[in-house]
C-alpha cells in the first residue's frame, strides 16, 4: 500500500490544519487542547462500546446473519 509523496504531504497538511484548529478553539492553551481531545476521545470510546452492545444484542436475537466467508 504505497502512496505518492504528494498524498502524504496533503494528509500531513490536513493534520496540521486540524491541530491548528484544535489549539485555536481552546484559545491557544495547549493543556486545554489536550484536555478537550481526551474528553472527546472518552466520549467516542463510550459511543463505540454502546454500539457494540447494541449490535451484540441484535446478533443474539437473530437480526444479523453471520458471515461465513
């Protein structure tokens, strides 16, 4: 899975822009930025856990077919 240097540069630029936006949203305070990202990550992890439970219950009730490859 190789990609061109140009693509990597674009991805890097997008990441740098996202970093700048996050820092700016927190008024330039790096600790506040890290704190906000940790809170957001914990929220997303809890959402994933809830979705996994819901899918697991639906699978157990026969709402999903298993993949047989």
